[in-house]
C-alpha cells in the first residue's frame, strides 16, 4: 500500500493506493494552518500501513535534495505555511521512504505514466485555477534546476482593451495575475462559472494563455501540453487557445502536432481531477523503488 498527498492551497487530498495507480481510499481536508491540518494527515496514514509516501505540494517549495531546507514550503503568502518543514514533519511521524515535489510536477508525472501523455515521454502540465502553475516531465524525468518551474509568473503582453491591473502580490500583471480564476472574477465581477456564455471573457482568457503556451513551446518543447484546473473546465477555451497558439507561432515550429493536430496536442487531463493525487502515488512508487 502506497500513500499520496496532493497538498493544495485550498484543500489537501490524502489517499492510499497501489503501484498501478488504483486509488483505494481517500480523504479531503481544508488547507488551514499546519497545526490544524497536518495532524489529520498523519492520522490518516497511520491508520493505513503504507510502505512509501509521495507528496505533491503547493509552493513555492524547496525540492533540492542537497538543501538543508529540502521539503520546506518557502515563500508562500498562505498564513502559517511560510518556511514550514513539510516533508521533515511527515518523515518524523511516519518513518517511510518519501518523494516530494510540486503539485503540478506530480500531476505531470501522473499524466505521463497513466494519463493523456502515456504515448510520449515528455509533457507539460498546466493548472489554471486559483493560481497558475506548471510542471514538466522531460524524457521521463521531472524538470528541475535551481528550483522547480514557476511558469505561472511569466510576463505576458497586455491586451489593448484590458485595463485590469492584475492581482499577483509579487508581479502584478504576470500570467497568474492576469489569467487565474481570481483575475477573471475581479475583472468581470463574477466567477468564471457564471460567465460561461460570455464569449468576450474567454477570448481574453485565451489571449493570455495562448501567449504562455507559445513561450513554453519555444523554450521547453513539450511533446504534449495538458491543461487542467478549475478555469479549464470551460471546455470552450481549448479551441480558442489552440487557434491562437497556431496564429502566434505562425508556422515557425513546423511540426504536424502544431500545424495539423493541435487538438490532440493541447488537451485536458486524461486523469481529470485525479491527475495530482495519482501523480503523488507515482512519486511514492518511485520512493519505494529507490
């Protein structure tokens, strides 16, 4: 039995399952302070005799295994979690092998191993919801450098008719500041789910997201792009983004995946809402194999 945690900014999903990705049991908890959340997480896994644990966490987090703060949540604005020793707390309590990464990297791994990217060895997973984050698997390995990717905070060109200033507390009008769920609500006065019939909302949203995908294609060259999160449940976004990506690239990346089959290249998650927790289970599998 393997354990998995998808630690999000608003909710924790804890699950147990097996090496083929089958989820046997799960619970969902609100993300409160560590003192109010972590004891329930630990109790859940202590009640199941897990052999390893995989953790996909909201961030920013330290995923450098040579760092003294490996496994810590670092500069998050979420109250109580800044500099929290997340992984070490779990290790002290559970005493099993663990693998730790970002929630979006975990989702990317889940999609490569068991989801929409099983036919390739490289993919980009982007979540567009309360925030925007992206994880990448390149030739079977999770992308990591000085830290993990923070693709949600790239700068994008502002639309000429968009006066919204952006809500990111660090960068203002970065991609997350202009295109995450809160930006939609603050700009239009309603949540995205209440605006699904307003074409102008999704034209503007796709304008920003397509710019981001163009940059990711040119820099990371993923073999598939998977877009999840609450905002991407607006299925009308996919054809708008696909069309705008083709227009922005303008034939420069001359491959059939973009020129001819872009509807099979930019896709929703094959695992649906379970991409993150399934990917965390696959991190546990890796921890066990090591």
